[in-house]
C-alpha cells in the first residue's frame, strides 16, 4: 500500500528565529530571521518523529524584499513594489536562486540549501518547495540562471499586449500607475517605481492601474492564453510557448537539486495544457516527483488531476466544511457531503486545517481554542489514505494574533514581515 503523505509546512524565515523583539514593521536587524541551518539533524528528527514524511520549506526561492544585499551582487528592490519589509515569498525575483535571508553565509546560500536537502533525506523525509508559476515580482531579474538561459522577458516584444512568444503581458504606450496603492511609512522616501510599458498584474489585472487589493507587486506570466482577444479568451499553444519551456527547465533544475515535491502556487491560473507538458518532461527524468496543486475551483479538480497533479488542496470542500463544523456554523453531517463530492478522486485530495493562507485555529477569527479542532483533525487524518498537511505551530496551538506589520492582526501568521512565533520558539 502506498504510504500516506504527511506534509509539515514550515515558513523558514520564521521557524528558527530566536529573536523575540517582534517590533511592528521591524527590519531584519531588529527582529531577526530564521535560517536553513536552523533545521539541524536534531530538529529534523523531532519533526520526523511527529509522523511527518515530507517537509515543505516555504519561502526558499529568492523573492522581493526591502533588505539590501547589494554588496553580494544581488539587485535591490524598490520598497514600493514589496509587500512588507520582508516581502512576499510569492513575489519571486529569481527562480534559480535561494533567498539570502535564509543563509548564514549569503555567498554560499545554494550550498546551504543543498546541505538542508541532504540532512532532510538522511532523516527519511522528502523535501517540498514552492513552484510559483503564475506570476513573478515586478523587478524579476535572475542572476543565478544557468549559462545559456535567457531571462524571463528578455526577448519580449513590449509593443504587443499579447504574443505567444512573450513571457509577459503588456499595456503598450501606458506607464504603470500605482497611485491607488498606499506607500508604507518606511518606503515614503524611496524613489518612485517606474515601469514602461506597464506589464499586467499577477491576479489577471490586464490594465496599467492595479489597486491596493490587487497583487500589484507581481507580473502575470504568459502561457499562450490571450485573455483579451476580441472574440474572448483564446489559446495559442502551437508552437510551444516560450514560457512553457522556461518554466519546465526551472522545475528540472530544482528536481536535480533533490527536491521531491513541488507545491504549485495558484495552479489553476495556469492552463492544464502546460501542466501536461511539464509533468511529462519532469517525470520522464524524475518519475517519483510529486506535484501538489493549489486549485480552488472544484469544477476543475479532475481536469488538473488528469493534467498530472498527484494531489490537490481540498480547501473549498473539506477544509471549509470542517472549519464550519468546528465553529458550529453547520452540522457534522455535512462532512459526509464534503467527502462524497470528491469520492472518486479522494486519494488525490490534500486535507488540512491550517496553512500560511488560512487563519490559525486558536485565533479569535476561527475557533478561539485549538482543542476544539481535535475531532476535525482526526477526521482529516483518518478518513482516508489521502495526504494530510500540518502547519508549523498548529501542534502547539499558535494563536496567530500578533500585529506584525504589513500582515496586521488577522488571525494569520505573517508571510510579509520579519517575525518570530513564541509558540515555536518555546517548543523548539
């Protein structure tokens, strides 16, 4: 029988941080940051003994941040297009690089990652990292790409809104307008961010005027789908779009580094045809690689599984149901309806009660008491052989009620700020 996959999600920047200053909007110097080296053999054994067989190291790839690493040859980012001082781990600035925040020796950050993979494998666990295929940071520029690899957008025709050979979508003749995006106090003395022509924004905003609630810090990648065709959305997949080839090469690069699992961010915003193409190429060389997709539309679940995903988030079905049952918003009998909706693909559905996007169970926004979720966790863990995911701190009843900075007090543990979680600090 295939072994049940138990994923432990850790936000590396926070997990090992031993600095409890926790100043709102604090810098890395003030609040500190966790490192890859904090995952010692002893710590990894502790996680494994919890029943885990896969660790998702969240925030590994280099992403936009306000912290300056220019002395290491790493381009600086304009803080006006960075969310929070630490930045979003989903605004990637180099798909081939490791985030310097996470390294003890920045110049050896890739070696430190390779050593982390080795330690994790030695403890009998798989390594998962994020693959963020839908969008990149506004100031994406790879300094670590292999020789002979052209950068995203390097050969684009910026005079076209859409071309199947472009990596981005453009607003010809228009400058990017960020006037509706508030500027944080610490960024107000920075130079205005200029982009001409404007590139379209990651959350399918196809004009030059993203707002504060858009993913304004990101740029949408072009997989050969023209979303603004005069006749409606149209696909242009032959010949193979350039973005398909580049993104598949990125997957292969990290598979060669020993990554076992790709958690694919917002997979449903990328066409299934790409996933079929990429899965074939990757699994031809690495047949054991696992793809986990973040797909929220139940009507598309089976399409993405057919396209090559091993597992999909069961957020809209099982998560939402279990949350409502915990909070007494609907009866426990609804759990039966939830699993029946995906019974034919239940082995492909990933169950969870917390992750970096969702509110902590113990927060006042959720159950206000972590113990109330114990029955729901038993359901998620034991209902079937499908995977289970736990978010670091969940096992200790992390409150998620800190007011960290950009994230604010929203019941979630920040992914935008330099911070430490007292629950993890005391437990590890």
